């Protein structure tokens, strides 16, 4: 079974895979030697300098081991978020720090991720959730937080909002200045103002 991991950083990503056929695709850098891969993940500042942008492919016989080791080098941040639709099949989006995003946030101590994901959506947008999928999509985002190299692991759940929720309330203390329902046909207009990770998630539902 081929198992892939995709780690987003800045406006790029690193894909870790056992599928050698991926080498036929366009990547800025390709690592296929296990020692090179270990060195890259253990000492590279590529993920954390805030400016490097190159798509990297790491082809390895054991992607799970590579990810386990990488998690040992960074501070893990566990988060949950929502891909939320209303009764009109419109997607819930937030505008934060100049980018269109999806609602998400850190999971609190002793909190189940699925419960935290719903809480974060409701806190950030004012939208009340009616139902939620049990199987999330997982993403990884590498960045530097308060001087520490960090890896945010986010579980994204597809959610349905209760009907007739037109009053949206942005959580301004989290730097959210607008919340909006967006028709699927209009999502493409938001691509240039979304993070790559967020756009990849949205693309699943276009």
C-alpha cells in the first residue's frame, strides 16, 4: 500500500511517498537516497525560514518512519477545523490577516479533536453546526511559532450547518474580519487569496 504525507510550508509543500512514479511529476528537488532524506528532515531550515518556496519530493521505502522522525524534531500543534456547508451547498469561509481561510484552531487539553473542531468553527464564525462527518482529512503545516520549529497537524471534518444562518459573527480577537458563505461556482475567484493548503482542501469540493 502506497502511503503519502504532504507537509505544507510557506507557499510550497514537501511530499513524502513510497511511489517512485511520483518522480515523473514536476518537483524543484527530488530526494531518493535515505541518508539525504534523513538529513533534509533533521536539519533543513527550508520549512521554517518563512521565505523558501520549492516543491520537494522525498521517495522512501518507509514514509511513516520519515514522518515519525520529523515529528520528533519539532513542536507538535494539534488542531481541528471544519469544511462547512449550508443548506444551499455554500462553503463557509473566513478572512483573516489578508487571506481567505477555513475555520480551525488548536485543540484544548483533554478535548476530543472532533469536538474541538466544532467548537472552533462555532467560535470563529457564529455558525451552529447540525452534523459532522466521522472521518477527517489530515493536513500538516510546518512553520516557526514563537521561535520554535512547529508542525501543525489538523484534522478537517466536513460539517453541515443548521439552516437559515445568515448572521455571521467573525471572531475579531482571532484577527478574523469577515465570515462569508461562498457558492461553489464562485470558489475559483478566491484561489489567489488562499493559502495553498486551504485551496487544496477546497478543491476537493468544487
